[in-house]
C-alpha cells in the first residue's frame, strides 16, 4: 500500500517519511514527496536484525512511485537494501552514488549475500541480485548537477568515509539537503564535510550523538594509542572491532604512525583481518585524490600511503586461532565493528576471559548488538547461541566513527539558515534531547524528529518569482525609476520549476528551447463575395482592413477568396486562434443564408436583424443540446437536458432553468456567439 496523499492547491505540501532510522540507528531510508516527485535517500539494513526484519518499511510506500534513489555512502546500514529494492520490488527509477561508493558496495553486498546464504531464511538478496544491481547504478562526482523527471540534484563532500556524499535535491525551487552520515572534523585520511553555499529550505540531518561533544581529535588519538600500548606491553592481545571499510583505514594510519615513533613496539604485530582488505586498499589507492591533503601529498611524493610497514593481513582465521595462544601480544583489527558475528565475535569469545587482553570499540554501536551491551561493564555476556562468556578483559570505548557532534551540527544549521530541520539516524532518547536543545538555541527553527513511517507534512508557500534575464533587466530597472511597473515578456519554466522572464527574441539565447511559429490555415467553400463577409465581420470587429484584395482582421488573421474557396490564415496565438474561429463561424452561417437575404443585410430593419440572429442562435443550440421547440413569433426556444427543462427568452435575453450549473452552461454557449456575430446584451 502507499502513503496517504494530501491534496493541496498546487501540490505545495512537502512530505518527509523515514522508512528507517526514525528514532533509531540502522536501515537508513528516507522518502521525500513534493509536487508529484518522489526521492528516496539511502536504502540500508539494520545491523541488529536478521532476514526481512533488517529491511526498511518498504510496505509503507509503492516502490513504483520512487523516481530517484540516492545512496550517500557504502556502509550497509545506508546501502545494504539496494539489491533487494532494485530487484525484488517494482522500483523502476534510477540509482545514483559517487564513484568510490559503487565498487565498495559491490564488495560489501557480495560478502553479505555470501554470509546470509548460510541461513536461507535470512537471505534477502543473492549474488545474482548484486550483479544485476550494478548495471542500474549511475555515478556522480561532487558538485555534479543532474536532472531527472524534473528533479535537480547534486552531491557534496560529507567526510565520514571515502566517497560519502550529502545530497541536495531541488524540486520546484525548494531545496532539501540530506546529510547522511557526515563529519565536520578533519582527520588523517579524509577532508571535512562541505557546507553548501546555497540557501537550504529543509535539512534532513543525522543525530547519532545527540547533544554530545566529541573530545579533540589529538586528545582522542593520544588516549587511544596509550590504551593500545598499555594492553600490548602487559603481554595482552588488543582487539579493535572495526567496519571492514571506512574508519578502519583511519585507525590503520594512526597505528602505523604510532608504531613508527615507538621502537619498543616494532616487534608487536598489527593484523588487519578482512578478506576484502587487499581489494579495499586498491580502491583507496585509486581514489587518493578524494582523500585528505596529507594523503595526497604522500601520493604526490610517490609514497603509497596505504603501503603499511607494520600492518599485516591476518592469516586464515582457523590457522590464526590455533596459533594465537602462542603468539603473545598483538593488535587485531577485525570486522564487524559491533561484534554481532564474524571474526571480531570469535576473537572476543577467545580473548574476553583474560584480564591481560583488551577490547577498544572505536565505532558507533547500535542497541541490540554485543558492542552496545559491553557499555554497561557486564561481568559476563550471553551470546545469541547461548554461550556465556566472562568479561575480564579491559573494555574501552573511544569513538572514531566520524559522525557529527552537537556543536558541529548546530554550526551547520546556523550556516545553512534552514527553515526546517528533520532529525534522523539517532536513538530515541538522544534524538529527543537534541531536538529540545535545538529548539532552545533556535526558537524560530522548526525541528522535527519523526518515528519510522511517520510523515512530516510541510506546507510550502507557492513560489511566484522569476529571474529576469537579457535586455528585459534594463527595461525593468527603467520602469522602476519611472514608477511604471508593467513590463511584458515570455515566461519560461523548466522541468525543475525554475522560471525566467525574457524577451521573445531572446528565448533561444537563454534557454535550450527552439523558437518557432505555427501558421494555421482553414479552407472551405464560400458561396458569397468577400465584401459580404467583410460587412458581417465589421459588425463584430472594428479592425477589419482590405489589403491587396484580402481582409486583415485585428492585424492577425488574413482572409482571401479564390474560386469560391475561402482561405483563412494566421500565426497561432491565443488571440489569433479566437479571431480565426469567429471568422470561420461567421462564414459558415453566412453560407446557409439565401443570397437575396445577403443583398438586404445592410438595409434590413432591426426586427429582421433580430429574427436572423435568433435563427443563428437556434442553430447553435440545436448543435449543442439537440432537439428544440421553437416559438418564432415570441422568439423563444425550449429544450430538455437529462430531463431538465431549459427555456431561452431571446428578446428578454434570459435563460430559465431549475439547475444553476445547466443554466450557466447554456449562457456560456450563447455568449460564444457574441464574438462571431455582434455584441449582444448579456444573458
């Protein structure tokens, strides 16, 4: 089923509906509807759930209505549902993401399909679905502007991970910015998120850390490296649960630099456990130009920043697990970051009981995962398979997740000058605190924190403005000086709703439109002379001239007669079309009048003229409503429409009828004759 649609004049209601990440972290998916256009931002899975329950609430919409799907970055909680949505729903729109996001998504999606294949009921898409999805994806660079079905959209740097983007969507002049996960902090391998240099009407922003303030990066790195150093120097093993891609690269750079500066650590190995590690680093090498200035400078000096001296790929897991007891102190980065499964979970089970070991959680942990459970400092944890594991190892949480904190988000909102802020991607409590604090800090700001499937409906004032271009600008300036506020031009509106006002002769210069004109022509047999038609037309129009043996009416329609064939020609325009139609009607009515009557037209008395007009009106009514009962003496006509009687009193110029709508319709029909014959007193 689809979302209940609100009908408003001009469709100026903007609807924002989170299908995921509404008062939660995970399965990010947000749908925006405006003026018949539908945009979906992100399409992720929930890391704490399995099977179909990991998906956003797709049953709340009609996927066939979605025009564009915009993916901000490769993390599965933002992209993991794309193969399902593209292949297993009725979605027929386009999918866009940045260049680095696509190859990394391919790796992660194939890995997810492989792991979930172990349990058939948990598999939401297959590797074949992933391969088919890749052909549907279109790529964008930062600051590219695309347009599809009247939707303009562009992307900006978001920090967070390689290729992460914020998407700006413009529909009918209303700009919506969706940040996805973003960070305004400059770190070792990525630049900070950009602030778009345009006015934003609606900002959809993450609220992952609520009202928290991150400690300074240098201080956080020092605390992290000191903690790792302390664990390994006491002979312990240090587990760093990380996402296979993204923030892992930041931690690898920190450890590589720290190891290089501390000689006593050179013999302690750092293992990076990810089957995709080598492929991933190739992708990072390919897109070094999108990394931080420091990484680019290294690359420019022909030094590969991703060729680590102290970091090694971890041996095959079973081989490592048999050897690790004899290995001694080491550091292992293992996925996934929330330890819900995989290598990080297995290593936690093996190392948590030993107090010499340590676990440092460096990313965000979602409620319902093992990493989140460890926040409460439990003496033991019971895993999903029922295994109870004592926790004697050191547990620390030092975040490198590259999500915006409250001061960053507040400054972001202030700079963008957004009218409305919609919070997503945050736990309910943290999101509520953030909404309250933003309202206190910005009293005039409309801040919303919708739950999943809860629609935020915003009434947008109709935009009736237009940009004047070309020589018309000078005319407008002159008219303001002379206090004459009227100018005329051609108003052109493009598919995205942007309007420009210009002179007709400048349309080709300022738009992609091809300027042309249509010349229309009507021909039919006319048994009388052009003079007879001219006399009839002068009863309707003051502007009827004879030029080169032809009639020119209202300076826009030309009438000629050759071999009793009347030719009416004009350049198409609303006025010329109306005049040409009235000339045709007059000529056709004259064709039905006896020639003797034509000779008397200029001499007939008023009563005869009224009788002639009455006959024309009766003919017109007969064509429009069918059979008439005509009283020629009284000049009255009666007829029925669907059982309702209508009486037309021509001398009194009145219409009698019990139904107001039908009466108005008859009056309208009679008034059409005014332009074709002569002005009549109003009915």
